[in-house]
């Protein structure tokens, strides 16, 4: 729903104002590391109640007219109202702030860009693992990432919050629970005058933000940080105007389980210990015990999981949402953005989305210049109220090939329709067929779970009748076919044991060059040259290592995937033992995607058991028989059934035969992207 924005009209400027503008522009020549280039300082004027802005007739862009070197750097401890560590007093979370001194001297209030994170001390942020640093008196020196360097000169404050239990905060981290979310929500409340802040961790001297903050807050962050932004938005807190979740979790249950099946290393309690400060580790054992008790490995849904489910509270979201996610993110998998996007859309939330081919990678590291420009315009619009048109531009940017992007006015496109495709036996040894016609009654396919093999092994053997999977393929396509959105696969399966896990995978069969998401870097290579994105000081550089796409030539590409415990067929909240020899019907939810299968390629549906390194195996080794007449896939195809019919009729181009797949999720040395233990936001590209 478009937001109505006011326009600020230009006016003829008196001489004194022009002098002030020239002085402000001069401040934009800031400390810059050797080899870097300072940002241009265009003509600007000071608006009566906001930061310096362009002097064009309509306000379009904030400009870097404030001194980053002279900015106010301070720390505040905000009362969360919780006592997570049980010491008898309310927890205070540490809030490090950097804001322009000129705005403070003029008595002007400014908006806030905020990143709340558990990683500022334990693990670092960004591709270079930056941590917060402080001087001898405990004053903040380095703020990780470029947000402070870029936005503070443009008249914003940057606020970096340590979640409860981490770095310099009280309390205990509870892995996405009430304490995590309240750590950041309390800061939004403080910025709006609704919570108490103090100048020290234990003292009584109050600090008030309403003297300098407009109360307009934009939260941003990758992975766990972006998850906190989702959670705070789902509280409906006043003052949070926009969030930018990057590779973020929308439901913690779905991070550790998939429809009852435990995903690789499904154990949240150790995360709390990992990110907690040394002091918190000594006092937070009871919290970790409660997390472990409330989040059973069995995959049963509990009150603890409901507390960590932001999708169910999408109706409370008042902020706009700019989602960024890697379609091949095997850490925070793509179902996380898909279910959040759909729930927000159902509530009429204003949204924008970028989908890359990479894994768990920040857009600063796969599309840097476009990202900084777009993020700048986004915050200018939602935090300053500038009518710069970004709310009227295409909603979706999608990476089709490494560094090649397309756009859509809405996502999924309006012409997308759920289309039922059905598996059936083939006419010869090898895969079955995938098409619109149902299989004859009594048609079956059988496979035996092999935990040593995974989705790329299955795809590599698609044209062979191998015992670990059931595969079904279309004929070569005569024209391209686009899958856009979330798919569902309904199976009717008869197991031979009391437990069984299922995997369903969509695969594009045909040669391509893709980002190498399974290698270290998850689709990027970090270079040695640096580029600068804002102003610097000796303790906080705005210059970061450049990256380039790391690519792989492949014979097939996994389009989407989903997993389930067949024991949850009747009740998604609880696993039940299966009766060997009995048929069960359940629907697997596949991760959202946007993929174009080119002409000459084939589309495959593969059903298997354990997806190696992504799904933990069941306690038994089942053989499952699929009733093909009662098994089907519902795919979101652009153009619907008509598009599928056109793509599977007529002559088709001949493409080279399949080549060995890269990246591979199996082998002697599993790739960094899928081996554990994994952390939300941790790995080659935090």
C-alpha cells in the first residue's frame, strides 16, 4: 500500500544561509585513509527540523555535510524491564551511539539507523569480521560495517545494540526469545521517550534520547541481527518505521526443524552459550537449560517455539520491510523469507525484496554500489520522509546469473498461478515422467533412505534407476519456464519402519554457470583492493575489501527444497510413530524461489530420504513406496498451466549433456556453507 509522502518545496536562499551551506559542505571533506577518495559534498542547506538536504526544488537525497571525525560517540544502558539473569534487578542493554555533533549543537533532532546484534564481541560482523572497539575510558571507537561511516555524515545517528547477555549488556541471550527481542524493542522505546536509559551500567544518572532523536528508527542487520529486526517489527512498536532483514530468520523453529524433521545440528541451546559474554556464561546456565527443555530435538512444536515465531504476528507489523536473501542460503534457508514475505503481503505491509544466487552473503558483498545507493534512498524515504520515488519502483530485484539482475513490479509476478504437476512411471529404466497427466492407479516408485547421499548426488544420478531416490523429469522444454514463489509437494508414502524422513527437491537439469554457493565465501571471492563508503577516522575505516562473484559451471541446479518427518502427517505439532506397511499422505512445504528453467533444459522432481549435511537421518533406515496416483507437486509457475503446456510441446533446442555438478554437498571435504556447527550470521561471510 503506497505511503503518502509530503513534498518539501525549495525557496530562494538569503546570503547568510548560502554561507552556512558552504560551511556545511566544507565539513564533508573528512578524514579518509590513504588511497581512498572522499565523497562529493554537493550544495546543501539545513532544514528547520531535519538534517542537511539537497537544495533542489524537491527533497531527493541527504548529503554528507556533517563531520564524522567530530561526531558524538557515547554509550547508554537501556532498561529492558526484564530480569533474565535472575539477579534481582532489571537488565540493562548496552547501546553504542554515534551521531553528528552539528545537529546536536543546533538543537536538531535526527532519525536512527539501528543494528541490534549478539555478535559485536564474540564473533564480529561483516565479511571482515569486524568487532566493536573502545578507548581506555570505555568510549566506542569502531562501529562494525559501513552504516555509521555512510549515514552519520548524512545526518543520521547510528545505534549498535548489544543483545542481553552479550558484550557489555546484562541478562542472558535466549536465542530469539523474549529477551532477545526486548533488548532491541526497549531501545526503540527509549529513542521515543518511553523507556529509561542511563549513562552507566549500574548508575542512576539518566540519559534521554528525545533531545536529539526524532524517534524514527530503521533497523537493519544480517542473519541473527535481521531476525531481531523481524521480531521487533512483529511487536508493532511505535517509532519503528522500516526494517531491512538480510538473510534473516522469521521462525526459529524452522531454522532448526522442517515439519518435524531435525535439520543439521538442530540444537539451539549451545548458541546462547556461544554468544554470551564470559560473565553471562557463568550466570546463565538456568536459561540455557530452559531453552534446551523447551526446544526438543524431536521437532515437537512447543510454547518456546511459538514465542520465537514472528510469522504469526505479521499482522502487528507497522514498519515497511525490505527483504534481502540468498536463494541458495543453506544456513538461514529460503523458506524463512518466503513465509515472512507471504504473511506480510496478506497484511498489506509495504515491501521490497532482493533475491540473489548467493548463499549467506550480505548485499554489500555481492552488489555493493547498487546496494549502498538503494539503502540510502530507502532510509531517506522512510526515516526522513523524502519523496524520492523508491516506493513507486519495481518491488523485486532478482539475480538471474552471477551479477545479472532483473526486476519485477510485484513479486511473485501477477501472472503466477499454482500449477499441479504429477509424477508417473517412465517407459524405460531410469526416471519417471513429470507432467500434467495423473499416473494410473496402482503406479508406484520405491526408494531406501541413504544418509550418505544428498540432493546433488540424487541430481547427478537422475537418469539412472538408483535405490536412494525417486526421480521424475519433464521432456526438454521448448521455451523457458519460470518458477516464482513457494511450492508444495504432496506425497502418499508407505514406510517399512516406524520412523521416516522425506526430502523433496526441484532441479533444473541442464548446464549453467552459477554462483558457487557451496564453496567458502558462498558465492563470492574476497579481493585485496578496498573501496570506501563514507568517512573514516583512524579507529574506524569506511574502506572495505572488494569482492567478485565466485562461479561454478554446473550440469544442474537445485531450484528449491523441503524436508519433513512423515510422523507429523496428522499433526504438525507432534511426531507420532508410523505403522510399517500403512500408507500416509502429507504435504511438504518447499522453500520460496525465483528461477527460470531455460529452453532445452528439463525440470525434475526428486523425492528421497535424508538430504546429507542438511537433514539429520531418522533412527531407522526405512524403505518408502510412493503411491504415484496420490502424489503431486503444486508449483507457482508464471503463466500457470498454459505456460507449462507451451513449454512442454513443440521442438526444443539441444543442449550439451550433463557435466559433473559443482558445488557438491558430498565428498571427502564438505564445503564450508553446509558443514557445522553453523551460526545464524556466522561463516565465511557473516
